[in-house]
């Protein structure tokens, strides 16, 4: 069931002295005065920690002008339901919601309403966040990315940038990661990232092929591309220096993907659960 939004009044001390007197001097009828009131801003806050939700509500009340219509969600299903029903102007979402991802929530919201402004509020920075956001974001809306460890002043600036001024706000590490990913690793496709995660949980080429409904040759081609994009010849260079096969390419692929944040522990755990669920559905025996 979709909870009722929390309606709050924001602090109006931002108004210029004398503005009220100018409004009173106008000869427009009362109806036009009502029409001139600031539009209500609808914002959805998605976080599974009540302390973080309450903190964000308090900050929004302090910094945004006019009347706010606030709603909160504690998981992905609730967030998607509220977004569909209430069509918020902006969404503030944690990048990790339980076993789900804030990027998956945002992808669904943007698919239905590409003009929705979204601020990603993350506990930690990972290069995969760069890949996810660049993959899903529409080109027609403002968005932001900031860490929860940042000060309220910077958080307020990020919110004002995207909600009031339609300007993106990117945490500096995010911008640096954009440059780093482009210079160190060619952009991975969604299919290649999926194969990378399958390799990370230890699947063979044949198992990946059967799981993803592609040929073994197709799997081997994806892995070859991944090795080229991520390793960039490192194993060959080490081989030339040592005169022997010193590095296992698949193991090195997983190691570098973890170091660079292309995959993380949560990704691997989720893919592992999905794989064994698939085995059960296919009537294979599991450990």
C-alpha cells in the first residue's frame, strides 16, 4: 500500500524584504493571487535507514522554497509504486537499498518519466556507479551523485543544483572516475558486464552459455573482449618479462574488476543466488 505523502512547509525567510508589500499593492483579484503561489514540489526519498530519511526531510525543509510534498520509501518495490502513483518532480535515492540497487529503481522511474530529477546518495564510491549512471540516465534531465559522508552544505548545494537550477551535480571522485574509466578501460556493454559477473562466481564457458542462452563460442568471444578491455595486455607483458605464464587471465580479470569497482561483493553474491535459483528451476541438483 502506498503511504500518504508527508506535506511540510518550507522556511520562507529567503524572500526579499518588501516583497509582501509589493504583492499587496497589486490590484489583481484574489483568484490571480492564488494562481501566483509557488508550485508544490513533490519529492520522493528512498532509503532503508530511518535516520537518513529523517535527516534528509529536515534538510529539504530548510533549503527548498515553497511548499513541499514529501514521500518516503524503504525498499525498491515501494519506491517504484510511489513513483508511478505520485509522479514526483525529484527523487533522492540511496545507491544500495537492501538487496536491490538505487540504479535499478532510477532506471524504472526514468523509463516511465524521463524528466524526473534524481540525486543518488551513496555510502561509498565505486567505479561501477559511474558505469551504471552513464548507462541509464536520459539526456533530458538533471541528476546528481554525492556521498553520504559529505557535509550538509555540499548536500544542500547538490539538491539546489538539480532541483532548483536543473544543473547536474557530480561528486569529484565521480568525475575523476569518468576520466579514469575512459582512459583505462573501454566502456563495457551490459552483456559484457553480465559475463564478467558470471566469470567472477566461477562459471565455466559451457555453464554461462546454457545460463544465458548463447553459444559457447559467443561466451568465449565476450570473455576475449573483456580480457582486452580490462587487462589491456598486462598478462602478455608479464609473460615477456618472466619468460613464463605468471598470471591466470580469468583470475586477473576478476581481480582488476574488483579493484576498479566494476563489480563488488554485493554483485557477486546476487549473481551467485540467481545462479543456484536457476539450477533449482532447471531441476539440477544443488549443493
